[in-house]
C-alpha cells in the first residue's frame, strides 16, 4: 500500500490520488441512505413474514443481504465511472465525471452504466450480511449501554467489527467487480470478465487465490473504522429525529 502511494505520487502527481473523487462524493449520501432505509424496511418485511416480533442474528444477516442487493442499483453507475476515472490506462481519456458518463454512453450505450450490476450485487450482499450480522452479535455480547457515551462506544466497536468482517467476505467480489466494470464492451467480442463467480474462478486459476485479496489492507483500514463511524452517526441521527418527533429514544437502533 505504501509503495503504491509513493509510485502514484512520484509518477503521476499528488492530485492523482483524488482522481475520480466527484463520483464517490455524489454516491455516498444516497448509498448510505438506501443501505439503512432498505435494511429497516426489509427487516419489517421479514419479521412479518416469519412472525418474529424482534430481530435475530439470522434475520439480521438475511435483512442485510437483501438491503445490499437493493443498494446495488443505486451504487453501480457511480462505481463504474469512478473506476474508469481512476484506472491508469484511462488517464487523459476523460476530463471529468460528466465527460466519462457521456463518452461511456456514447460508445457503449446507456445500459453500459450498469455493467457489473450482478457482481456489485454480490459484493454488497456479502458486505451488508457480514456487517449487520456481526453488529447484532457484538451488541448482544457487549454490556448493555447505560449512558450516551457507552452507547457510542458499543456502536463504534460493533460497527468496526462488522465493517472488518464484511470486507473479509466481499473483497474477492470487489476485485472481480472492478475488472468487469473496467472492461469496455466491444461489439462482437466477448469480455474476459463477464459474471462474478466465473470471474473469481478465472482470477484464481490465472493468478492464485491471493490475487482475490489485492487491495485488502487499504480497504479494511477504510471500511473497518468507517463501519463504526457509520453506525454511530446513524444511531445519533435517528435519536435526534425521534426527539424532534417526540418519540422515545431507544438505546441503539434495531438493525
């Protein structure tokens, strides 16, 4: 990871580290909102379906996985543009996010923005299943929160553990998703990487299992602590709106 930082800065300049930043910035708010809103709605649906009054770990995993699939539809176009902007081979090909969108649609058609939908769904299914499933389990193991600060500590720890486990589970699908989305569709040609699980097999066969975890360290350093911060912020914001509406504030949002 450090070697990658050094070479990018030396060969391409410091600003290259932030190339393609507009797409993830625009993606973050709808992505996170969809994640928790979908998790909440699917949780209600599954509790009704299985006649279960409260969440269990199995339901947390199932609900998280379904929310991840839902979230994918929001994420895919942003992810595709981000990857193409950040890829070194594309340097100079696009002047910015809108230019990348226009050129991609013009060359490959509007549906090209959803290239990699299937692999993105698998990536988010695995991450969200791990994230919400681990949050439920860690919360059950921790001492009950009695103060606002202890609630924040519990959420930070549970969310960080969930983010780390989710990253372990979904990194192979993230690797193949990037390869699928960074392979422009050429009429009459079959892309090397098309579908998620066959692509996993191709990478394993040609490069070994370790190749499926390329980029794992920077990813887990981002999504582990990020998962904790995400849960703390979500819980705090939900408590704030409950107070505004005169509702009872619960210790930790039910996920």
